C-alpha cells in the first residue's frame, strides 16, 4: 500500500504490529461515519503497536488528492493510503466500508463489511484484544 506520506506498507514493514485496514471511499456515508472511530482507535492504541490505515479504494483514477483532502479537512492523524483497487481485488473486497484487523502474528482477527453500532463495539473489542496479544 502507498501511504500519503510516500511510504510503502507491506507484510514486512508491519510485521509484529496489529494492523487495522479500513477500506473506504470519499462518496461512502458509512465510511465517513466510521472515520472518527478509526481516529479514536489510533489515538488510544498506536502506542501499543496498532497501525490504522484508511485505505482509499474504488476511486484510484482520482489519485491521492481525495484522501489527502479528507484527512486534512477532518484533522485525522492515522495513516491514509490510496490506489488500493488492485489490493481490494486480490482480497476479494466487493464494497466499502470493509474492515480487516490483522493481529501481531499476521493472522486475520476480525472482518466486517458494514458500519453499525455492533460493528463499532465488536471492532473496538477485537482491537483491544489484539494489542494485548
């Protein structure tokens, strides 16, 4: 994944960390509703090894500009990446929002394909469990 800051995220660069991938698009209302929770999880657990990645997808022709504007406008401090359509295809992600939590051992610990109060609670609990890991 290419981050807005120019870094590349891969299995090797995130080894031993808990990674929360939030696949989103700028036109997706539920995606935008989830972003404050992504920010809160980042702020409360990044010091414990959590990497939250707002993975912009389904609009790769727009380049990084939409993700940059969204991050800046909302003052989000978690990592954003762009041009994730091919990764979404490889992971068979068919829509947004999609959340994938990967534990410290590189195993998928949680997946959700919608944003509801239950998903928010379950995802928060899964992150808390994974960072204790």
